[in-house]
């Protein structure tokens, strides 16, 4: 057995899930921080509103699937 297989078996599924959630949240925070810096407050607010509305509409659409 290799070292990577042994150490991978010691990671619980819950730990793997929490680690991946934390990584995605950190990436999302960094993305929003950079996007807000490049776009400015007014344009970033409009972009955030459009993304929120898109997520709401897609959520409604997925409930009917």
C-alpha cells in the first residue's frame, strides 16, 4: 500500500465534506471580493442582484422537475 491510500482511509467522509465546503466558501468569498473591487459598488450590486434573481428563478424551475 502507498502512503496516500493509508492517509486517505483515515479521513472520515464528514471531514472530507466539511473541508470541501470550506474550500468552496473561501473561493466564493475571494471571487466576490475581487469582483467587487474590479466592478465597483454600483455595478457589483447590480450583478449580485441579477445572480440572486437567476438563482431564485432556477430554484423555482427545479421544483417542477
